[in-house]
C-alpha cells in the first residue's frame, strides 16, 4: 500500500520540477529602468520576479534560460495607465449617454474584456481605472477575471461607481418624471460615509469623487461638494487604507480637493501656477488627461493638423505649462475610453508635445505613477520588483512614438506578446 503512494509523491515532485519555469535573460540596446537609461545591460527574470539586473557581464545567464533580444530595441518597465475607463469606448462611435443608458452592464463588460487585452498588448501592464460610468462594479469583476488568468489584461486598481453630488451629474436633459440612471453614485452630507463604505465593501480600491462638474448656470464647471463633505469622504476612505482621487477642473474644486486631503486631481484644466504650487506643497499629484480633451475637440469637428487649435486646447497647453513650471508631480493618464483602448500612448505623445521632456514623460508612465499609486513592487527594473516588462523597437527617448512599436510584453513574469 505504501509503495504506490511513494511513487505518486516522487512523480508529483518531479512534475513540480519540470514545471519550474525557465528563467528569462533579456537584453536590449537601451534599458530604461524607470529612472535612468543604461546601455549594455541585461535583466534576469525568474518566476514573476526580476532577480538580477546590471551590466551584461555581471548578470549570470543560467544555461536553461530563454533569451530575449530584439535588435535596435528599448526595454523598460511595463507602462502604467493612470486614468482609464475600461467600461467605456470612444464617444465618436457611441456617445456617452447612449453607453450609460442603453447598454447593459453585461454587454459593456464583454467589450471591456477586449479593451483590457488591447491595453495590455500595447505595453500597459497596469491601469488605474477611474469609474465604470453606470456599469456598477463590473470593473471589480473584470479585475478578478484578469487576476485569475481567465482573460488577459493589465493589473487593475478600480474605483467602482465613483461618487457625485446630487443634481450635478449626467445623463441630463430628460423629463423630471423619468427615472434616469446616472453615470456615478449620488450622495451628500453624512450619507457620504455610508456610500464610501458601501463602495469599499463592493470592491473599490480607490474612491473617486467629482469635486466639480458642468452644472453651472451656463453649464460651466462649478464646484459640487463642500470642503467638509470632501474631508468626510477622505477620512472615511483613508481609515480603510484607500486613497481618494478627484475629478476637478475648476480652481475652487481643486483647492477644496487639495485641502481635504485628496491624493490626485484628474484633469485640472483651469489650473493656474498658484493652484499647482499649492498641490506641490500639499503633495497632491496632477493627472492632466491631455488626450481626452484632444480627442473630444476632434469629435466636435476640429481637424487636427489642418485647422488651428481650438481655444480649449490652447488653454490646456497654457495650464500644462504652468503645471510644469510649478514642479507639481505629473502623472501619465489619458482618460482612455474617451479614445480607443490600446491607444494609451497618445497621452504620452501629447505630454511631450505640450512641453514635458521625454525623459520625464517616461518616468511619469513608470516609476512616478507607481509611487503615487502606492505600487511599490512595479514601475522600476530593479532586483526584487515584479517582472512587468516592455520592449519596443527603436528609442522612445529620440522619438516617443516608438512606444507604439511593441515587440514584447511581460506581466507578472508571464509573456503575453513576443
Ligand atoms: Zn475619466
């Protein structure tokens, strides 16, 4: 009776050995480690971890290793998308109201699985997804399916429904007798405590609030929550260890968000040097979402490259310059979903186009995003970090659009593209 068991056991052990994945020995002409670029370096990956990196002669090459080397290439940490909506797709295909009101959560989730794959294949191995816009907690389910290996996609931090003040958010313009579902969850005053906790309970990693919205007398953006309400949201969320992020484009919405303890401000379109300096002082980061404004202007008829830039784009350029001048931490996040998933690089191209040095743009999309999002095991090519890696043809430091020439994508030690 004992012998078969022993045989079985030894078989099991040898199977485990056989399945032990071969290490990857990866070289490239340039290796950007998330902070600095090196030439003549190599990276050794075992399992899901970077176990060695440095000059080629100092990185041991195990005999059984799988060698990855593309000529004329750059290796870098997997890119981090700072602001996505995987449950949305471009508004020039289907407008936002229709997506929110007429598409079921299940239909939208089916589409989102493709969006997730496209994001990963474009080299974005992580994404902070900031609201399902009416698709409930489908992002929580999407994240689970990705983590379980059911579908390919980036590692996700998700916000769930997001929070808006009563009366401010859309879809709008329907008869008052109609019950119209909203793109986020409304709450005010002390009820915010329950809503924050409920969203956490349902799987939100982040609490997102709309600190202002287009509900002014002339549909202009105006502040929504009072500073006391924002503080209540932050206090409630922080006690669970979750950060709060704010959609805000007005100076007053930004000011309240900063003083309430919000960690990142999304959009910041009307931001001035003074408000960005206050953000820097209070350690609040800016996620400028340049690509969203650029896309929407084109959906409204702007012929980019043919016609001169609309006023809104010119103002955004000015405010981005002020942000650069202030020294505020700038994240890379494009509000992708407004434009096509997989086109995430558009934000990085625009950051460079609007005046940010390319080396800073690449840091934003890797080490800076990781640090601000409290992800201390990604964003750098360094011993002990998770093996999230991207290889592109060419040299993005010379031509940022080379980021589109994806050759190799590894997430958590698993190769998704080669
Ligand atoms: Zn957004």
